[in-house]
C-alpha cells in the first residue's frame, strides 16, 4: 500500500520550472520531474501528452527522446506517451538528466529535467562475509541454508529446516549486515497433549570454536503463538489457521535470530538443550550445524525466489541481491560502463599520493640545485669581470715606455685616440 501511495505522490510532483509563451521547436517548454533512485524499471515518471495539455500547446503526433538519455535510463511508451524508467538509476552516478523530446522531424518540442532523489537504503550493499556462491540446482522456494541436529539420542543427523519446500516457515535475510531471522511454526498432536494452561520451559545454549569465530544464535519459543507472537512481516497469519477437519489446541512458533551470519562454510555449534513440557522434561546435548548452500544461479532471498538483476558477469548476493560488478562495469545492475575516475581509492590512492609527494620533493630539490648553481656561476662570472676591469684600469694608468723590450705586453692594446 505504501508503495502505491508513494508512486501516486511522485506522479504529482511534476512541476513547471520554466515556460515559454511561444511553445515552438526553437524554444520548447521545460518541465522538471522527480523520481527516487530505488524505483524499479517500468516505473512511470510522467505522461507526456498530459504535459502538453497543461501547457495548452498542441502535441505532435509522434515524439521521441532525442537527446540526454544517458546510459539509456529512460523510455517512452508509444501507445500511451508515458515517460518510464527503463533501467536502474543510481544517484551517486547520475543525479540529473536533461531529456530533449523531439517530433518526427527531430525538432525539439519539450525538455524534461529528471531529478533523481537519493535513497539512503539504496542500492543494496554487497557484504562478502555472508556471500554464498550459487548452487548447482534449479529448485526454488527453499532456504539458502540448512539446519541439522546430531545427538546421541538420534540414530542419524536430523534436518530440522531446509528439507521441505512446502513447510510453513520463513527466512528473512534482506539486509547487508548478514543478519538472519528464521520463523518455524509447529503444529503437532504431541504438542496438543501439553496442558493448555501450562507454559513449558525451553532453553538452548551453544558454543562455537571455529576460526573465524561464528556468532551464536538466539532461539525463542512462543507456546501460544495464536495469541502471542512477534510483530514481524516474515510471520504469516495463515500459519495459525487450522483446517476444519484437523484443528490444533496449541500453535507454537520457534524463532531463530543470528547476527553476522558467516556464509563461506558450515557453522557447527556444540549445544545443550533443556526443556520441560510438564509431563516430560530432559536436558540433552548435541551438535547443531548451519550449512550455507546458497541459491540457484540468478536467484536470491530467504526462499531463493527473488530474481537477480546483475549483468555482465556480476555476482549476486544471496541476502539482498546486491551486485558485485566485474572490472569495467558499475551501477545497481552492473550495466553502466565505468568511467575513469580522477581519484583513486585504497592502496592505489596511498601509492598515488606518496608518488605525488615524492615527485614534488624531487622537483623542488632539482630546482634548488639549479638555482644554487646559477647563483654560484654568476658570482664567479662577476668576480672574473671585476678582476678584468681592475687589470684593464691598472694597464690604462701604466706608461707605455715602462714596458721593456722583454717585458710582457698585453694582447689587447687600448687605443687612446692619439
């Protein structure tokens, strides 16, 4: 319901940003529309014939997006004239588009300024800690992990979740924090034998010694789930509705909550279970194994029933469908060619900065050496010139006849004009 209300609000946000009284192809009307970046392809932004109707200008028989449709993000429906989102948007990549609409002669008739609004929870984040590679199967509507129990009281390990597609249970993993929530309703004749006024006790304590260490999970039991249960969208009310021919006295809901789920290999817990059903109680020990098996290729979600949007070899995260793009691609669906960035990140950024600083220091040092050399060269040159001038003045004041025949006569004689 909220999505429909939101869509209606967005459709009402068409605003006239500037207008021209002429309305011809040389000076088309300009409108601004707003759309959140998280809308799915197919979302209707605005109806172009309605924009012409508001402006009281005649609409051309046919029109198209002539320019401004960067990365092919938008489309026009020929039969309705609806301007739609064609591909996933990304606020951080492009937050504004200037779409020029033209008639069949490619003359501009309308300009639509599309402003993409940021969504703090979008796009989903790819967390490698809980990433699970695709499994080689086409079966859907199963959990991306299994939970089994091994104990001396059991002849073989027992699968308690993940083995029955039709089981009334749910897994919620649509987040980037690797948090898992599982809900399993229990309706059984043995449970019905528990006195309705008695609340059984049930507790589980577990430890894990693996490396890297795994977070412990919390299990809670709601013994009268028809009347008392968590308010969570993963819990379906129909779980607690019985068929007329097989009613149950008591509905039980078991919840599992785990933080920072590790998805690269199985997690094994040594657990101790204590319970008291009123007529029977015990404390048993055993191993609980959570085995991440992932979803079939191209699917994700708690029941592997959501379709991935990753393109061009991008990896799809089992939890939230986030895409990890291959080199050369970016965007929510890895369908935008990566553009060269002027800024480097991580180690490359550190190396780049260090290189720039070192280069600057080297350049300054070279310039300093050249300046010192030039100064010294000028000092020597000035000294030579001054000494030469002094010698020439001394020679100028010495009578010519003082030079003997065998005396040294300067190579340069100064003519005194006489």
